[in-house]
C-alpha cells in the first residue's frame, strides 16, 4: 500500500437493497485525485472517471444522477451487522 493512500473495491446496493453495482477507488500517495471505476446500482451504467479526493467520498452517476456514497468501511460493517 506504499504507493497508494487509499484503495477499495466494494459492491453497491440499489434502492431495493440488492447488490447490483460495484465501485473501485484508487488514490495514489502523491496525488489528491481519486481514480474511480463504478457500475451504478440503479441503472447499470459503467464509467471510469477522476474526482478530487475528500472524505466523505461520493460520486454521482453520469446517466441517472444516483448518488453513490462511500462510507468508512468500519461504519459500513456495523450497518451490515444491524441488518442481519
């Protein structure tokens, strides 16, 4: 992880709580720009883009406008445990 400040690959839930999307985010150690590749969980649109890196991180689908939020992983795990 020395060359990167942040790396994640996650599945995304749509409005019906089904895993239909995915997101991959890379932030290089010497950069403030996130390299993002996603498949929108609502419409299925796929895109690669770059966006300034800041927390909390989110990206909006270029086709349908669905806001994809990327919470901290430990917060996401807590939320998943509560759903079970």
